[in-house]
C-alpha cells in the first residue's frame, strides 16, 4: 500500500478531486457557480506559468545542443511523425465512418457567432498573425503561442551561435528552466482542488447537451476516439520503445489525461506532459522541442473531429462524402486543421472556416459543425495533448537517440 501511495498518490488525489467535482456537477449544479472561480484561479496559474516555462525549456534545449545537424534532424523527424500520424488518424476515421455510418439532425436554433470573427481577413493575414506578432508584449499572450514558440527557438539558436559570449546566457537559461520546473510542481499540487472544481463546471455545462440532436455523431466520436486513444497510442509507444514503452507511457500518461479532460485546454496540459515525458525517459533535448511545438501543431483529436464535421455537414446537405476527391481533400484539410487549431479552450474556428470555404458549405450546415466542435472538446483535448508525449517517444526512436532510465514516480 505504501508503494502504491508513493507512486500514484498524486494521481489518486486527482481522481478523487475530479470524481467529487463530477458528482457536484450532476447532483448539486447550484454549487458550480461557487466552485468555478477556484477552477479558474488554478487554470490561470497554469497559463501564466506555461509562458516562461516554454521559453526556458525550448531556448535552453536549443542552446545546449552542440551539433546543429542534430537539431535539424530532430525537427525533420518531428515533422514526419506529426504529418504521418495525423494522416493515419484521418484515414482511420474515414474507415470508421464507412463501417459505422452516423447521421445528424441540424439544430436550426443554433447560432454561428464565430463566422463573424475576423471575416475581413485574407488567408495571408491569418498566416502572418498565426506565426508572428507586431509587438514584443503580444508574444506573452497564450493566443499567440506559436509565435512565442518560434521566438524561443530563435533565441536558443542565437545563443548557440554566440560562442563563448553565449555561455553565460546558456547558464541563465538552464537556471531559469530549473526554477520554472519547480514552480510548475508547486502549482500542480493544487491540481486535485482546481481540476475538481473545473470538472464540476464541465459536467454541468456539457452534460445535458451530449444527448439530443447530436447523439449519434457524438457517440461515434467518443467511441472511436477512446479506441483510437487506447489502441493507436499503444501501437506508437510500442514502436518507440517496445512493450516497456507501452507500460511506461500509460503509467505516466494518467495525470496529463486527467488534466486535459478537466480543462479542455492543450496549453494547460503542456506542463503535465513535460513532466510525463521526463519520467518516461524521453531526452530533454527532444521533449523540450517536440512537446511544446506539438501543443500547437500536432492534434489527433482535431484531426478526427475535422473528418467527422465534414461528414456531418455532407450528410445534412445530402452530399456524397465518400467520393474520392472529397476524401483526399478532407485528409489535406485535416492536416491543416490540426496545425491551426490553437492550444486554448474551444479553439479551432480558423480550421473550421477553412473547411467551410474550401467545400463551399452553406450556412444551414455551419451551426452543426461549430456545435460538434464544442461538444467533442473534452476527449479531443485528451487526444491532442497526450499525443504530444507519444509523438516525442516516436521522434526519440526514429532520430536514433537513447531513452533515459524511467523514473518510478507516476
């Protein structure tokens, strides 16, 4: 019993907190208004911790890489892993929908507020806004997380190129990375209370909507998504590290999964993912690059929901989803959607607008696309966020790096 408490004590406390939060959301919904501020405070602490953590983790990792070829190889392998596995997710979802077709009824009362967002922007403007900001202060917003990650990568690269003069700055980056890791550990100690409070809000808000107009497509998403989560991620972990990799991944993936499903935010899950990567034994020079970049650019859950949204829109309009050119376009859109869906709660409207503009989907099908995106968010976030860790395992394997010894604490 002592060994169990030592290895799984923090996870047990998280489960207790989330269970209590679920019960409150179901049986005492009037209490949720009092609990949600507690969850918001915890989430805000995570968000403000993530920005400096990302900067020090990424820039110190880059600065400490002696061989520039090694950095290029890591990023190249990472890109291949991201694109390859996203295509696998899209094709598997298409196969699932072909084997288990679902239909949806459009809810005419739904509103599509998101359509008016940035309606006058060109795609060029959106790409510029996605990759860069016009003022340094804007880098510190989590809404510009990819621009911030690119900046941290450039700082790390510049430090490497500064020779002897850069060594003092590298020491500063290494010290900052260690300090932010300890700050993260302090913040996560409040996880059982903060996540429990936020989960009560999620249950109260989403629970009633899961049954009704969207029951069949949502049933498919949650059923297929859980199977994909358990089967495909296990296969990836096995490819990366054999049977020990599967055991290690699931042992250390519990805390990130609980964080993801409670917060519906990939960004809030990123700190837990970095801790899990370290305990699995993924080298820091890989996890500190792949996990933060994957947080923005690598999303299995968004890939699956993208295919499902296109399928539902086509079924509402009476169009043939399984026509070859439609399927090829759907896979291409899915790769792009997985890269533009932001790491913030209920992000991804840009990707949905891409889908609508390419297929010319009329207005009557748009509310269904947006509502499905919101209702699948809890499981989508789990797939998006925890996929970063298993992707880092694959990058370690295919780049020829060695795994560090696994840490015992789960």
